[in-house]
C-alpha cells in the first residue's frame, strides 16, 4: 500500500485510501478548501494563524471520485470487530480509531489518551493479527499488530 503522508492522521488515512484507488492527487480533495488567516505583523511566525476548513469534504470526495467513506460507531466491541472482519474479507480496507495510550508505535504510548486513525488492511485468524498502515507523517509505518494491541 502506498502511503499518503500529509495532513493529520485522518487526512493521511483518507488520502492513502484514495491514492490506492487510483486517485492521483488526493490533496486536491483533502486540502483544497483549507483557509488560513494572516495578520500583518513583523514576525511571520506570529502572523500565520491556524488553518480551518470551509466545510466538510467527504461528500465532495464521493461525488467526484466515486469512493465513499462510511463513518460508523457500533455499540459493542464484538459488533465492531464483526463488521471490520466482514469488510476485510471483502478486501475493503477499514480506517479505525485507536487510542495513543494503547498504540505501541505512538510517542504517547502508555502516557496519553488521544484518538489516532490507522488503516487495517487484513486480518489473520491463525495469528490473531491485523495488517495495518499508519500513514501519519510522524509514523509512516506498515506492518502487523496483534489483536491485543
């Protein structure tokens, strides 16, 4: 899987899925509506304000690319895993949210609870492990992660 290593962890996951569905420039959809506020000061670093989105980009991505993303929050872990495994059996990658506190690759491992998006690409029933991709620029990793992790 080719990793799209731009934006925050959610943008990087969505960009990776798009890029691997032959959308050559996901950044057009992900960052096209970003706006910045610039105050006039002598210090450039104090002039540039945080960026913000004009509106949600998911509907536009689906309309222009045909790739759809469904955000779903099941009531139970068992139901959640069941749905993930069904999608993976159909070879559909799944973006999931993990907790930095429980995520071994995180610099916040065992120190801070905070959501982080990764992509699960397959599940190995024998080993109880998932193939994953974490395109967030700080990590940029692919590999296996156990069900316990």
